[in-house]
């Protein structure tokens, strides 16, 4: 299957911060530990091996994972990977994602495939070590509206219900209605039957959204050894207690991250810290903890704690404390022997704000890897692009710019009147010289006439472009139609389309070809022909 690519920087879909990071601009060097290269993992291994050396912590991690998986059938390779985490020579590569309904957009797959493929590359490069791919479920998030739907072709399939607490604890009751809608949209066929069964077994046979998501991700990636971790776990949070206590008492993260943010004034700030970067959680509550008048309060509730009371609560019930976006990465790196975080551009942007807080807590900062991105195209679409003379760089272009560019290429005329404008300016330059030697009113008249004639040329240029668009309307319409197919709503396919739309046509070949084509340490936006 042929592939083509365009660099992330050329694609136009990444922020200045991320393109500068990928270019390793010197002004950003202080914000990360090591840039993702195969050679730099050697140094990262040495650092993490020295700093993550507690056998008890590894034992706790393995025990927690075994408990989380106890009601699930798992592959031998996943079981082996969980057991290997007790070994001091085993390290993890981690990605994280929300509990989107039926995986949400395609990039869920790309994150996990990038993570698994990187583990394979590292094992080849460093055979004395073991590398375990981790999917960290964002089960404590409470932004239900971000995850309660997915797009299948032209249909938005949505789970309509109310939610306020951590989404991982949500009951899956009511998803039978979503299943009925999805089944109607799928139609008939072997792959349709598999997708129906996958949704049914994931969401209708598991009680919580976290369990449903674990089952789904395990079905898709268990045979590759993926280990799925739920951070909403009292055993794991016990390891994080000292850091939560420090946050409650010192609020040092606020100061550190705000200082970093001041160094990023030339960029868009992804996240802003709170004075206390913790939530209080129960099944139906996830609210911020605030310190007011020397007492700790939980927003939008009547819960109030003295210093002694909140520290006692932390000691006895660490599961009631949930880190926000500032502290969740720290929690991850405290409990995992992790070398690298694989994330999208937005995620890597906020990780770049956090290094100073890691240093303040004496926790190793991981390598930050921008996940693979890809566009899936059919053979028919590939052939259309070739017939229309389109490169993939063309198709990534802004639609109006693409329209104008192709009009100029198709036209038998030169649609750029720049030479005529320059010639006109030269003629008026001589008149301006004359004007300097006579009455000022003549000079004003010359200038006005120059502006008028240049404007006239610009209008003629626009009219000719418009006329040529009409002349080549059929070809241009086919170009725009193809771009709209590949870039739905003039946005990235991976941010909208669900994997099921492609699995319906290609079955297991879909995931196999994604594994084959994605190379985690490359910084190219891949085009994959199915």
C-alpha cells in the first residue's frame, strides 16, 4: 500500500509552540528534559533507573493492575507485561486519553499504536531492558460533554444523560439506546456484526464506563501487550499521598507553573494552575479544593476541613483526592517507571509548562513525544488525487488558497498582474519627479491617479481569476469535493471520524496497516492508503 507524508510543521495543523518544539528551538530547551530520539532514551533509562528504584512501589503497581484486571480475560503478552513491571529492568511508555464513547475520534488509535510501536523500537535498541505500553484511562475527568458521542459517517451518535462526577464511575445504564442507533447505522455484513458485538460486549455487559473502556481497548490492543491503567485507584493513590500533602500545605505548583508561563508569552498558554491543583471526588462529585481563611473547602458543597482533618482524610482515604491537569502528570510519573509520554499537540503543550514542578518534587521528567498523525484514504481517493495532479501538500492547504492556486495552475493565462503593476509604478515614478518641480496640487493628482489605476489592475486581476474559476469549475469542484472527503468540515479526519467507519470496510486490515505504517519517532503526517 503506498504512503505519502508531509511534515507536522508544513501541515498547518500544529501550533507555533509545537512546531518550535519539534524544531528544537533553543529558547524552549529549559522546558523539557530530553528530545525524543533513540539515542536519548539511553540517558532517560539511566536517570529513571536511578530515581525509580523502589521494589515496594513496583510491587504495589503490579498488585493494583492485577486487581483492576481480575474480571477480564487478558492475553498472555499483557499478563507478562504486568508481571514484568516488578522487574527493575522494566520501564513504561505511556499515553493517556479520555473515556470517549467507542474510542471517539481516530487519534485514539494513533496514540496507542505510537506507544506500542515505540516499545518495539526500544526493545530492539536496548535488549537488556523491557518496555511496557501503558494506556492511562482519564477516568477521573468530569467533562462528560466531551466524551459522550462519536461520529459514524454523517451521524453523530450521542449518549444523552446527566453527569457531574468522575466519568469512569458512571453507570452504563441507558447505552442500550445508543447501541440500537449504532446498529441501524452499521447495516449488515461480517464487519458490521463484529462492531455490533464489540459495542455490546463493551458497554452493555459492563457496569461502569471505566470497565467498558478497559474491555474495548483490551479487545483492540490486548494481543499487542497493551496494559490499561485506571488512576482512580486507592492503592495507587497511596503512593501519591506525600505529593498531595505538599500541594495542600505548600501550594508550590502554582508558583512554579506560573513562572514557566511567563516565559511563554510568545505562545498560547494551554493551562493555568490553581492555588491548589486538586479535586475532591466521590461518585457524583468532582469539585475543586480551595483554601479560604485557613480552612479547606470543597467548591459548590458544604464540605469544610481543618488542616488536621484534611490530612487525616488524605491518610485514610487518598482515593477522595483527584489531581487536576497540572498534577495528574506528576501522579503518573510517581507511580510508573515511565520514560516517555506520547500525546497530541495540545497535551505536549501543557506538559511543557510542568518541568519546573517536577524538579521541585524531585521526580524525573519524561521524554515528550508528539504522537503519530495520519490521514486514511481509499485507493479510489488516491487515484483521484493523482488524476487531478494533487500532492498531499495541496490537500492539506487551506481550501480557499487551494482553490486559487489550482485555478492559476489550470489557466492558460498568467493570472498574476504583478509585472503590470510594477511597470505602472515605474511610469508614475517619472511623473512624481515632474510633480516635485511644479505646484503641489499636481503631485496630489498624480498620486490619486496612481492609486486609481493600481486599484483598477487589482480589480481586473480578481475578475480574471473569477472568470477562470468559472471556466474550470468542473475540475475545481472535483478537487474541493475530494478535499472535503478527506478533511471533513475542513478539519483533520483524525479529530472527527471514528475507527468503526473504516473498520466496516476494511476489518482487521485497518489496525494492521496502521501498525505497519506509523513510526513513532518520525515527525511526518502520514497518508495511509487502504
